[in-house]
């Protein structure tokens, strides 16, 4: 789409105001029967009659979920907004959502509602772009995400990280270690973001849940900002700038001083 048209036409948003960016959360399922029982008990989840799937609605247990971008949507108790869809398939649980914000709300919500011994979030697959109002949208998540491509991308990222980690550990001085790490960080920030990407929760499974959820938010928010800024023509806007802006918003809003 020509830049002039992009500036004239806003990108597609969902009902709660944030950019439409499909994202799928994949969970490791340990106790299927207990999960089904737990989902059926949640009033905000409604089972589809002819499938092992549930619609997740903005009501009851998740009534107080907050959307900063919300400015015009009015809740209707008789027609609650569907936030996403949960599906049981191939011994796994998948939660399909239309925006990064909803994913950031979903992960801590279901962590609180369902024991981690029953089901635990494993990774998130998502799209690094926003869509035009008249742009053809992908038909389903199968068209968006190719497992082999995402797995290969994660494998390469892990390899690069482990390579840098080894170099840092064998650095002769602290200055050399910081230089290696800074070079890696800057190079990663300037890379062109892939169309589809995967975020793994495995590395943060032993961390404080709130810290893990915050890390997930900062990761996604940075990519959302890059997609939006580039939509409006800021081709040079980098992931490093987005990360800095996001961290400033998060910790500044919490009235926490960031030590330079």
C-alpha cells in the first residue's frame, strides 16, 4: 500500500481499541480432565456445543480487565465481548486472540484461575505487523504460523544467545564482556523483525510469575510499537527505541527511578 494511502487510512483495530495483531498462546497440558472441569466452572468461558473449545468473554471473573486504549466501546451484559477462543487439540491447549494486549491480560488471568499443575503456558506465536482496513486477512491461524519456520527461528535465536553467553563468560575483562553484550544487543535491536515470531516462556518458568508476565508485556509492546511506527512511515524506528520507550512507560508509570 502506498505511503500516502497509509497515512490516510488507519490500521485495523479490535473492539477494545488496540491494533489487530493475531497471537496464539500454546499451553502444555498435564491434566486434561481437570482442565475441562476448570474451564466449565468459569462463568467467563462458554463451551461451544459441537467442539472441544470455549469462548472467553469479558464478563464475570475477568470483568475488571483494563484496556488503556478503550475509548468508545460500551459493554452490553446481554452481548458480552468475546476476547478469545480456547481450543483443546493434539493433547495441548491453544488460546487464539486478536491482539497483543489481550494476550498480556490472558496469561496472568488463566495462571490465577487454573493451577499450573493442570496446564502451563509454553509459548506464544504472533504476527509482527498491523493490517490495513481493506487488507486481506489471513484465514485462520494455520495460515499464519508454520511450526517448522517458527521452531527454526527459535533455534537460531537460542544458538546466537548461547554463543554470546560463552564469549562473555570467557572475556578477559569486564569491559570486554560488556562490549560483547552491547554489540549483540544493538545488533539484535536493528534486525528486521520476521513476519511471524515465537516467544518462549520456558526460560521464565522458575521466575516470579509477575516478573515473567511483565517481561512478556515489554517484549510484545516493543514489537507492537515498531509495527505501528513503521506503518506510519518511520522505517528507521528500531526495536531498541521501542524497548526504551516501553520500559520508560512501565517504570515511569510505577514512579520507579530507572538507573542509567
